């Protein structure tokens, strides 16, 4: 094997693998986008629940996270 055949084999491999890698990256980005949307929905539901608890008189403490506020309400009941 000489240097020219090695370079030619590398070039052909790069040409074939580039679209495959690009396709995999696109699928990963789309999949991560789905998880991001799901996370936003869960966050909205928790936020609404915390606001409802505030409206019912179970006040949120200073610098308390939404999840801790809900957990404190559940533990109290």
C-alpha cells in the first residue's frame, strides 16, 4: 500500500460517514428537544400547583423552591 491509496481510502470513508454522522446528530437534537418540551410541561404543572397552594393559604417561604413547597404541604397533610 502506498500513500495515495491510503489517502483515497480515507477520503471515501469520510465521504460515506459524514451524512451518517449528520443524520445521527439531527436525531439526537430532535430527541433532546422532546425532553425539553416535556420538562417545560412538568415545570408548568408544578408551578401551577404551588400557586394554587399559595392561594389556599399555604404560603411559600422566602427562597423556597417550588418542589420543596409542595413537599412541605404533602408532609403536613
